[in-house]
């Protein structure tokens, strides 16, 4: 399903709020980097940003968000292994 208009912007806003929220929570000591919720916030925020940047054809942001999402996924994988 291809989102357009305001619905695409909602997806982008979710990604931004989730990633910044995770960074805030970690920076101010509310969660640690090895907390599953912190990593899930990074994973879901990064994944939605990947969709958003693909739709907007923002290639530099796509690269950053892809790496961000991969790091979160690997961190989660290591938590469960």
C-alpha cells in the first residue's frame, strides 16, 4: 500500500518521535541501551523512516535510517541469543 499526503506525513512523524523519544529516554537515564523497549523503539522508528524516505526519495536519509534499523535489529538479536 502506497501512502500519500497526510498519511505519509503521519508515518514520518511516528518515526521521528519514536527515534527522538528513544534517544531522549536513553540520554537522560530513563532506559539503558540494552533495554528491549529502547531497541524496539529504534527498530520501529527506523523502519518507518525507511518507508518514509523511500516514498520521498530522500536517498541520504534512507542510508542513515537503514543503518540505524540494522543496528537496532542486530542489538535485539544479540539480546535473545
